C-alpha cells in the first residue's frame, strides 16, 4: 500500500457499495484516486487491503485501509471537515440513521438478487418481499425531503445507489416501483438533482445489461 498517497478508492463501477463511497467523497469534496477493480481478477492491492472479505469498496488513506462501505462513510465523516456532516449530531438520530443503512444492507441487495436469480415460487416470494421492503422504506421517508429531513445525508447515501437498480428489479420482478412506492421514486429523482449523485450513478439500463450478462454467465434463462 506504499504506492498509495493521500486517498484512494478501490471499487467496481456497478457496486452499489462503492457508489456510496463515491457519493460521500463527492459530498465532502475530497480529492482521491479511483482504481477500478476487476472482481474476476482482483489486484494484489485489494487482497492486501481487504484480506478478510476480499471485497470492494476499500478506502486507502495514507497507506491504511478502511473496509465496508458504511464504515468508510463514518470515516470520511470523521476525518473530512469539508462539506456538511453526513451523520446527524444527535445520538438518537445517529442510531436511527445507522439502523436504516443497516436495513438497506440486510434487505435490499439480498432480496433484489433473489429477484433476478430465482424462478417459480421462490421468485414470487422474492417479489412479494421486495415490494414489502419498498413500502417499509417509503413509510420511513414519509413526507420528508430526505431521510434525514431537509439535509441530504448518510441514509440517503446508503440507499440512493439502489435507485439505479430499480429498473432491473422491476423488470426482473414484473412490477412497477413507482406504482408501489411513488414517494420513494420522487425521493430518488430529488437525490439525482444533486451533483454528487447525478455525476456518480450510472444509467439504469447499463445495470440491467450487466445483470443480463450475469444471468447468461450463470445459465439462468
Ligand atoms: C459489501 C461489499 C460487496 O458485496 C460493503 O462494503 O458494504 N458489506 C460490504 N462487494 C462486492 C461487489 S458489490 O456486489 C464484491 O466485492 N464482491 C467480490 C467477491 O465477493 O468476490
């Protein structure tokens, strides 16, 4: 890791977790080096920086590695005095923000993957569960502008990368996210008005093409 000066982010373009870090770094206006990883042929630097999980994203700061996207966001928030704080100051509000970010990790990606990987009854089960998840997240948002209130913050950053995956989820699942959770879609569009998000999120069609190529690779359909 000697070769890394300042901050570097190791990630892979389609990773929603990596996108969290990119958005957080953009919100904090931090300069960093971006290194795209090929997850089929991981770099020696990635294996050295994240020997436990061997996953992206990893943030390297002055030769020291920080793993796990949500922990990287805490770290950025603590070390970068620039920009607005990502987490709220109040301990209870912080705990709530962590709860919802954790919910995103435990539910959305996992159930979304079942939506495009499985067939038959298991697929129907995943669809039902995914729609419930959308409704739970939407209820938490309520009529607020962002999850933290008026300010874009930690929970928005944890969730917004999945906005680029909605098209894939609804196409594979056979439902409309907008019909099921209109306020959540309006929130996603609001987030897209921020440069940190619009400059970072990729085209939902690109994600769909990526998932179709994975399905082919795994022999699904
Ligand atoms: C998840 C990272 C992850 O799944 C986080 O950073 O928040 N909890 C972690 N990374 C995936 C790419 S995104 O699907 C990854 O690196 N996979 C490579 C592998 O599993 O070999």
